């Protein structure tokens, strides 16, 4: 996962760094999960929407492999 700040054009590798950046500069941070889906809010790696996105993509890929 990564967290992007479009205002600064920076990416952060940890949630803590992204959250600190957002708090200091009041910038909106986007969350990009490992599957490449982008969320327009700052989400921790354990957020249910991130996990659901990864799970749905995994199920789709498995179903295409099986069929």
C-alpha cells in the first residue's frame, strides 16, 4: 500500500508518515491499495474497505483462472 499527496506530488510508504503529513499541512491524502484501487481518503491498512477491495479483486482473479 501507499499513500499519495497530490498537492505535494509525494508518496508515503507508511500510514504514520501520511497521517503526520496530513495533520501538519492539512493536505488531502489518497490511499492506494496493493491491487491499485485508489480511495480519496486516508485509510489505515486494516480498514474494512481496503480489505474488501483486495478480497473482491482476488475472488475475481481466481474465478477467471478457474473458468
